C-alpha cells in the first residue's frame, strides 16, 4: 500500500453518467493504479465531480491520458458547501502545504478558470468571483491562452434545473493537472468517417468500450459482429491490433446500400480498412472475414486479449445464421452457379450463450469481453444477464434507448481456463428483443399496419366519391380539370 495519498477532483462531462464508474475502475486496473473514490454514495456518483485519492500526480496523468468521461482532473486544494468555510480551508491549505508555494513564482504565468454547473455566470460575475481570491500570493503575469499554472474555481448548484438553490451545494478549488481525452469523440466522429452503416457505433461509446476492455498497445482485439468496424477503430486508436468477422458479405465488402441520405452509391474505396487508414491506424488492421458466428472457424489455440462487440438485435440488422434447408424441388445448379447459403433466425438466447462460450475458449486469462445486451425495461431483472463459470461479470451499465427499451453494456473478465466440462448456463431466460420492441405499444405492429391500411382504403373511397382520379405519376388522387 502507498504511504501517502493526495486528493484530486475528477471533473466529468455529464453524459453517459452510468458508464463512469466502470471506465474509471477499468483504467485503474489497466495502469495498476491505487485509487480510492471518496464520493461513494449513489447520489454523489451522479454529480459531475468526484473527490478521489491517488498516490501521486503521475497516477492522475495516466488516468487522464485514457479517460473519455473526464473533462479534466484537478489537484484538490479546498472544498466546502459555504463560502466562509471554503476560503478558510483554502487559506489553511496555503499555510500548511509548502509545496503549493512553488506555483506562485514570479516567472510562472497563471490563469483562474471559473466553472459552474446548473447555473450561468456572466463574465462580470466571473471576474467578481476571481477577485475574492485576492489573498493568493500571485506574482506572475496573467496568461489566458497558455498559462504555466491554471487553477479552477467550481460552483455546483445541484442536478435539477427546475430547483436551482440560491447558494451552491458545493464549492471547489484546485490546480489543473490534465484534460481527459474527449477530443477523440470529435476526432473519430461518424460524420466524417469514410465507411459507416445503419448500426455504426458512435465514437464516444466505442471508446468507452475499448477502455472497459483494457485495450493497450500490442493487444489483439476481435469483434465477431464487426459490421462497419466502428469498434475496431477505437481499439486501434488505443494501440490494439484489430480483426473481425460478420455473416453479412455485403457489409464486410462495403457493397451494401449507403446509410447517408445524400449518398446514392458506395464509393470504390469504402471499407473497414479505409476507416483505419483515415485515422492513421492502418498498420494495426489484421483482417475481417465473412463468417457465421454460430459455426466458429477458429482453431482452439487461437487467443485474443479482448472481444468487443455489439451483436445484432433484429431491429436494424437481422439476427441470422447459416442453415441447411431440405427441399423437394430438383437441384438445377451446376458447378458455375453462385452459391447463396440459406439462413435462419439466430435467437438471442443461443447467440449470447455462443458468445460467452466463444469468449471462454479464446480469451487469455484476464482478457475481457465487452458487449451490449438489449432488453425491454418491464422484463428486466439481474437474473436474465447471461453468465458463464469461466467469466466474471465486472460491470453492468444501462443506456436507455426509448421510454420502454434499454440496452446494457456488459463487461466480463476471464478468470479460469475453459474446459469441455465447464458449465455453460444463463441465469433466467433471455427474451427475444425484436417482438417486444415492435409489439410493446398500445397496439402491436400488425394491428398498426392493419389500421393504417384501413385508413388508406377509407381515403381512397372518399376520393372516388368526390370525383377524383388517381394520378399515376405521384400516386395521389386529384380532381379532373376540364379543358
């Protein structure tokens, strides 16, 4: 254990709040950091800042060097819930902490940033706040663009925008250490990406998955439902050598219909490899294969460090597998005929069981599987999360999709070697997502289609009664104009 601890403030973006703890814990494991989170209650974990303890500033820099949730990390100097105690605490810190004096040297330029949450300050109000720190022994010049030292003053006014208190719930002051890696969200944005599809994962979630998978330089990362390779891009950005497979030949070879509304046809150079080349990661691209996941093609000795994937749910992409269909019709094919294999429905129950078994076989010890799991909120209970005795569930974070549906980001870690005798089990029964997704409203999908067809028929009959005729050019009924 470390002999001394230093306090730091983690200042987060208030987005994907439930994923923070899983990411921070994963990065602490990745860098072998000793970390104590002092903001431990559920209410405190929802706030945009946490107070933590780390052994040294180097640990803080490592955390910021990979975190996507973090805006920045500050060295903690003072905090309170009232102004009097806050300033008294800061003055005491300055007197008792000799190391703090090194940041007030006359050769060091400085800047004080005023940040608020759930309340807006005008520029004049920010200046007034800065002037309350007239007791700071500042000697250097002010530099707003590139200061040698930067301090942050934060006032937090709760999470409810309809009930903003008169005074802040928390007041914090600290020295800026480093920004997080949120710039990667814009750098890897799907808006500018060469090759995307209907189910391409957005950059922020892809990066969070790579962090939870503990991807680091030299790792081999596999996505068995690769699609357009969005998850491979994030893994490669963090140094992983990436590969994938998918049953959809058209998608893997970028022959499918474009998903951008302004694009009519695919460009000749669109591909998963082109995406990696776009971000300077082409050397970390191994390959992508057309493969049916229900019939694995990998030898038993094949091992990977991480598996990150978003299996199809049956909504925008079909859940299907290769099957053999027996027909009484005569076989008219010859040797030159193209072969199109038959497919059948791949139930989520079997898909996730296969995914966990595959991960137990092919992950190295300590390797991680990170995958999405869709469900209807009314159906959810912890017992429906798929389990395997070789894999330990280390995090389970929810992302709402609609008012009635969600998906959970599940992270498993391999804790023991796979054997044929290993028990394969799922707690509870994994329900099919597609029928619940379409039939969970006040009326089912079939009822909605029937009702709309009836309304169209009523409209057609009414138009005929009024003497309108069908215009074959645009499919609308119009009045006949006598010439």
